[in-house]
């Protein structure tokens, strides 16, 4: 029996006339996936949860399935450090490094099989991508459409090529419509991202039912988080922007309602690379849509802060980030499989500051991806560069690698201590650099940050105490281990920005029971900074005039700082140094 909540969403999307038949089909689908009530799941999150982003084939060995190599690396190097692994699309695909899916229900045989996925799921919680907006031109859906199969005739959006689509928001500078030759003649189909990625027509109920089937199939295969790729573009209505439409929210609410009945602890992550106010709309009311959304302004703002030595914009923006509900949180990150999206920072940085981000990317060996604005003018939307090299110019003279590493680790500390769930790209924890060869072999700018790593070579480099990879991996994982022990870093623990001038980014986290707090202080400049701190004036730290000394633990460096009875002390921070002070 379909719940009233689910039925309401079906009626909103397809009207009351069709709703009864659609509800019957959905009821049968849900019965098909009567999932175990005792499966392991993250439920909601706590300070022990750390999210890793990786491709299935990032870690490789000759003659070994990459998923097996990933399992080997993750179990030996990331157990008790990472709790959640987001395996980017591991299905057969035809382009876009996996995001043009040919078959949603199969593991790419070049990567491994479902047994490899199951083994990883026995050690870590897993996040799968539901590439829901579009599908490969080589999929059986689109081939059926091309061949005139009546089952798929309404699966895609066909328009007159002269249709007025000027109001449609475009994520890339590519044609919105592409021509395909079918058994019924030439047809122009909607393609938001490329001619190999054909958008589904969700006005066809069978498309929605198919995607819900795949959603539940993924849960049955071990997914405990589902990333909704490009979800903001899902529903099309000519004459509108075709993003953030009410029908899109209704589809997510329907997914949430289905999961609440069958697998209530499975979390939804929305991928919506838009300004903050649009991004948080995918939380819905706080308990009816996605539980997690990306904190998209964070990567460019941290990059700007450390490259200019000025925390003003990061401080101002961080003050605006507030908890949405006790069942939602942000995914905090600096790097991912994509480039550094800069549009969410365009309204925060000045025009000159924004342009400096772009110029530095090219100067540091990266690429810049553009899209057209409403007037047809090209504007940057993504910086294609490894985050380490975005911070540190690999072409500079007299490189101080120790200082460069410290600067990079400062960027990672900021994302680790921020309110929410930290997400780490595998190339960040492995200390990778720009992969110029990747661009040469693929012709794609994004390949610069998608290096394939030979496991044996990687292990040799990680074992070399003098290597960049070794230093970054060991210091990074040490930070994570210490973070996981602190209730003050719970995703919902209180966050307060402490103003200490533009050379400093300081943030205080307080545990939910108010028993512990951690003050994280970052020198964002390449010069030493001396701070005069007075904890007696901090919230919750008022003390009497007894002669006992206050003790503060620097939990990162395992130092104890003894403070006079007045509660004041001096703290000197070297270039890009940071401390986590537990009071």
C-alpha cells in the first residue's frame, strides 16, 4: 500500500488521473526490494565520519582488477581513518570518465565486479552515484529510442531545433540540442552536457520508475549513501531556467519517502553546483529531501585565502553557514574529481579577486573551463588543476617544498574543522600533483586531477620518509585520527568564527553537550604571526580569580600550554602553521 506522502508526490508530478496506475507500479517495485531491516548503515553522522572520493580505477596494479587494488589500498592505508568511500561511477560508460553510463546495473568489467564492491562494503560505508539526469547514447534506452522501440519512445526530450531555449541555464558552452538519426527520421534531443549524454524525460512516468528501481538496486548492492548527480537539471519546462523547478524537488521528496519506508538510514547527497541559497534548497524542510549538500563555495574561498594571505572573505562567508536541521549537513571539501567550481564564489569575491584565481590557475600549469552567460559571453566556471598545485606554483623558482606542504595542509585543516562532513579526494591524501600527461592522452582538461596511480609505486613513495607523498599522507592521516576522537567536531556541533585579523582564520567548535571546545587557528600567510589570546574572555570560559593555572592542549602537536590565572598568553604561528587548541 502506497503511503499518502508518496501518492501526493505522484499526483503533483503526473496528475490524479495517472497517479493510481503509477502508484500500483511503484508499490510492486517496492515489494520487490524488501530490504533487510538490520543492514549496516551510517544512520546520521558523527565526528568519526570522513568521506573519501575516488574513481574505481585510480589505484591500479598490472593484471589486477582496479577495485581489488582499491580494496587493498583502502584496507591497509585508510581503515580507521576513512569511514565512507564514494566510488565514482563504476559502471560501463562511453565518455566523461564514467558519467555517461551505458548500463546502470553492471560493474565495468575493466574495474571488477559486484563481489569487489561487496568486499569494500564490508569494510567501509559506500556511496554510489545515481547519474539520474542523462544516459549514454550507447545505452539500451537510447538505442531502443533510435530503433523505434515503443517502450522507449518517450524516454527522451525531442524538440524542434528552432525552439526558443534562451531562458535555459547552461552549465557548459555546448549546444543544448543535438541531432540523431532514428528509424522515424532525424530527431533533435535535449543534451545538457554533451552529445553522448542524452537527458531523460521525467515527464514520462516509466523513466521515474526505472530510476527508482535503480536507486533501490544500489541500496540492495551495498550503497549507504546515494549521490544525485546533476539533479538540479532533472525536469525541463520551456520558458523557464529548467533548474530548481518544483518538480525536481518533488522527485527528490519522492525518493526520500521511498527510502524512508524501505531503508530509512540511507542518506541522499545532492550535487548542485550553484550559489548557497539555491544549494541549500535541496535540504527541503530539513527532513524530506537530501541530508547532505556540497559546500561549493569552500574550495575557491580557501584557495583565495591562502594565495592572498587574507581571510576576510572566508571569515565573512563562514559566518553565514548555519545548521539547517538536526538531520542535514554540508559536505566540506577542497578537491574532487571535477575541477574547482568558481561560480559559487563569483558573488563573494570582487571581480579582480575572481580574475586572479583564474590567472593563477594558468600560471600554475592548470586549465580553465568556460561557459557562456545569457549574453553569449564566455565566463569561467571551473579551474582544472590539482589543489596542491593551485596553491603552489610548480613553475616557480627556488621552490620551498616544506613550506608548500605546510600551505597545502593548512587548506586541508580548514575543511576538516568546519561544521559538516569532511570529504577528501584520494589525490589530496596521497599528495598528488598536476597530471599533465592525463590531458595529453584524454584531451580533457579535467584529467589533470585524475591521475592513475600504480599501487606498487605509490607504496614505495609512501614508504620514503623524504617524499612529498609520505609527508602529506602521514600528517594528513594524523590530523584525521585526532579529529575523529573529538566530539567538538560532530557535524552538528556549534561553530563560531573568531575574528583575529585578516592574516588569521580561527574557528571554534563546541561539543553538543557543551563540555568541550576546540579553537582552530590558522596562519593563512607566508609570514610568522604573533597572537595575544585571552581565553578568559571567550564564551563559556569565564573564570574566577583563584591562582590555579589554566591548561590548554594543542591536540595536533601534542603540546600542553600552561596559562596564567588571568587566562592570557602569546601564541606564535610560523608561515601557514595551524593549531587545534582544546579547552
